[in-house]
C-alpha cells in the first residue's frame, strides 16, 4: 500500500483527535492515547517507549516553574510531564506549544501501513522524528529525569501514524547522544542548503548563530563552516557552554552576550558588518530582534527555536525597515537524520563534546 492510498484521517491521525473541531493531532488540545483502538489500528505503529527527549524551550519552561514552586526541580519537572500527558494524551507543553521526540522499541506494525513502514519488525529500536506534540502517549511510570540532557526515562506506549517518520539509531554513538542530535536534526541540513544558495543577492559568506553553543547551535555552526561560509560567528550567554564551543574550532569568534538584549548583540557581533545569514537557536523568548538587527538588507534570518514569537519577528522587522527573508525552522527535511548523524560522526571534537554532555 502507498501513502496516497491510505484514507487521510488514518494517514494523519485524525481518528485519534478528541477535539470537537476537526484539526490535525498537533493542533488538537487532546488526543486518544489508548494503545489499541478498533479503528485505525492497522494504520499505526505502536511503540514501547523508553525515553523522551523534551525540546529545550519546553524543558526550560518546566524547570523555571519547578524552581519557583519547589526545591526539587527533578520532581517538579516529572509532575508537569505526567500532568500534561494525562490531560492531553501527548507531551504537548501548554505554555510553549512544543514537545520533543522519543526513543523506544516497536511493538506493533499495522498491516495497512505504507510499504516503507512495513519494513519494521516488532522489537526494532527507533527514534521518532515527529514531535511529541502530536504523538499519542501514555506513561505508566517515570523512571528518571535527566536535567542535564533534557531526557526522561519512562515506561510507556506511543503511537506513530503513517505520516510520521523515524530513524534507527547508529552503532557508533551512545543512544542518549544520538537522541539529542536527532531532536534537532532539521537544523544543520537546512543551514547547509541556505549556505549553498546561488541566487543573486542570497550568497552566504558571513553567518551568525545566536545560542551558538547549545545542541542546535553547534550543529548549525559546524554545518555552515563545512558548507563553505567564510566567517562563522557565535553569540552565547552561558560561560561554560561558550568555553566548550570555543574549543571546537567551529566558530571564528564567539561573543558573550544575551540575545534578549538586541542592541548589545548588534554592537558586539556586527563590528565587521552585518551578516548574510543569522540563525537563532535561542531557547528563551525575546531573541527575535537581535537576529533581525544583525542581518543585512536582503539577507536571511532562520529561526530554529520553539521560543520564537513570529509576531514579534514580523512586526520587529517592519518596525526597523529591514527587508529580509525570515524562515521558520522546520524540524524535518529529506535526509536530515543521516546528514546530522554524519556531521557529528565526522567532526571528532564535536562528537566528543556531545558524548561528554549527553551520555
């Protein structure tokens, strides 16, 4: 069976939506996460979930709530995750609107799925490459919350629809490291495309990365350098992360600055001129204007962060008369998982840092 021959409501998971309004699962407030349904079961992959990788914006928000209301941050994050999943049937943060992705073992492969999904076998270990914000999920038990890696070990069950994608984990990286990289796998390949754009006025020689030393920032910086950017500059507010990133040889320079202070960022980062491409990987709000101020007329800003307000970006660019392309960071592009894992595997210092951070 081909994807096109599958009824749309099963292909995209609308049969799981509990909202009265007809929407897709990601936009829905709640979904049915029961492991077995009489309808749609043949069009689904069931997964025994072992680990959740929560996206940075969501995890940071939950940490802040836990820190303000409890001395035990780990328990506070655990409680919020369980509460969200119980109410919504998915790990869809109601504040940030974002999710993450998961690692687990295939339990069931529907007989009416597309042919490429039916190559899976029960027992195969996979990482989903679609957001937890649309993935039906039940949690039986939270075993451990890893604050450092933004990962949560659980016993649970999830559902993947025919429209979803996944990756088998590589043998040359620890699982937690591969999961961390796959969570942001869309970033680096899309930056590679932008750096290789040959259209008049879109040539990328100078690249600036905000949030330069987090997961996506490091991958983006490495991709830009590999794609031939002449100058790659970073901005990072965390001293430890800045020191780690500086040692990798990815960036020509990294400036210590808070991306929420747009004028300060522009003052330090644009000393030698504005940038052809600015990538915002900041997992905190109010970083939109720093990216816009640092981008030249006719350049491109690429927002790869769930903390981005696209209203603030659109009105902010208008407010300072900046004619630029502004792109939403799409977590998916063709071949993104393989490209991202290859980037880490082939860059020894970057791979070693990911192993130290996320193992």
